[in-house]
């Protein structure tokens, strides 16, 4: 009997998974139906027991779902490392982001600053606290709603300076990606996959995760702004 697998992921890995899963049948695997939504919503849906075979999210979230029994213990596979980049609207002035101090000055000078509700957004909020500017800029912070790319708000002019995973900024039209955050303040998120506890096709799901983490997928990951885990 021909099978089909189902996968849910956050938006950060949407383009990557779309490309890799498109080629999976040619590599001998079954068709895979992918649903990409905001990471918070994806986790809630898996935790609520919706029937998926594979979930791909921030590694820490997958770990919590293993502890909670929604993802099978021993099934977690690290797939990619993803860093944060900075963007402005196309045609806008481009601030210097070469150093930690220059990024801080760009943030202080911006009309408003946008980041996501995902792990990168949490890390940036902590960075602003560490810099001692969180109170000063709190009225200028714009949080992109789950599932809405930061880049879309930058492109529309709703945000002047945007921070998000490079992989999520690259496909957005109407913005200029200034580059990644400098190493001193770079935010690296590990995205991992796991087999959902209610999957009826556990071995096929494990085989899919092995494919997604295989060396043959490295070139696509790098082209889409990520590093193989």
C-alpha cells in the first residue's frame, strides 16, 4: 500500500523542507505532506495530539515534547544550525552592523525594531536587556505575529530594522539583507526533527529524518542560509 507521511514545521525551515521533500520520492521515499506555521502554533498542535508523523522545530522545543510524551524518545535528529541576520527596506539607508557596538547604535537610532516570537526573538530581547536599553526602546519594538515574516513588515515600512533567521529573510522581496549578526552577539538556533508519538508509520518517519540529516542535503541547506548540524 502506498503511504504518505505528514510533517509540521515552523516557518524558519519551510523553504528548506519544501525543497528537500520535493526530491524525497526520487530518492526512494514516500510523498510527504508539509504544513509550515508559526513555531509556537506548530508546537501547540503537536502537543494537542494532532496526527503528524514528523515535527521539525527548535531543538529545545523538541526536547520538551519528548519529555511531555508527544515525540518519541530517541527519535530526535538535529538537522540545521540557523543564524540571525538584519534587514532594512530596499532603498533605505544601511546602518553598519559589523560589530556589537554598531548593531547597538543601529537599534538605538531606528524608528522601530522588529523581531519574531521564535527563539531568535527571545534571544534578542535578552540582548537588549543586557545592553541596558530594553526600557529605552520598549515602545519601538514590533513583534511579528506568528507565521508572519519579519521581512514582510520591513518591506511594507511597518518596521525600519528587522532581525530574523537568515533563511526567513532571504526569500522576501522589497528588503535588503545587511548580513548576519556579528559573532559576538550571533544567535544560533538548532532545528531538529522528531517522530510524533501518535505516528502510525514510525519506521518510515525515522527514515525520513535520516534523509533530512544526510550529507546529500548539505548543499541545499547552505544555499538557503543554514549550516548542516
